């Protein structure tokens, strides 16, 4: 992909995993605030969390969440019945990829986790 804005610092990380921990609204909020703090990313608002259960396919029920950062944001998507999650960190500030992966792996007690920086 051609970098259309080389003068703008951007770092993006996608992580997907199978989790073993209990995930409810409080756990979603704690993950978003926790990973931001762990990576030294400054937030300017509280997490926005949606749980659209009953509005679509049952197998897709879970959580859609976002926390705004001074330097962009973090999104989290959780499929409760599959015990699957996907999270995207999009920042205009550099962060340590392995630290983000390690925090996420430990928080969700993952049995499998894949990630890609882009």
C-alpha cells in the first residue's frame, strides 16, 4: 500500500484471538483503559461500549467498543459465543508492538492470538 501521508506518523496493529477469560461490559472497559495506560497512550474520554444482543445473528452477539486517544483510538470487537475478539490500535504515536501483544494475551488469557502491524 502506498503511503499517502508520509509526513503523518501512524502506527496500526490488528490482534485477533480466542479468549478464556470472562468478558462482560466491565471487562471490555478495563481492557481498553488498561492497554492504553500500559502503552502510555493518553485517553480523553471513557470507553464507548455497545452490546447489540438480539439485533442481529446470535452468533455475532458480543461487544463493539472504542476508546478515544489523544493520538487516535483503540477499537475492540468481541464475539461472546465463539470466545473470539479482534482489536485495532490506531495511533499517531509509536508504541511497542510486543508489549501490546503481551498485555492483550495476558488480559484475555488467550489460547491463540495472531497479530499484524500495518
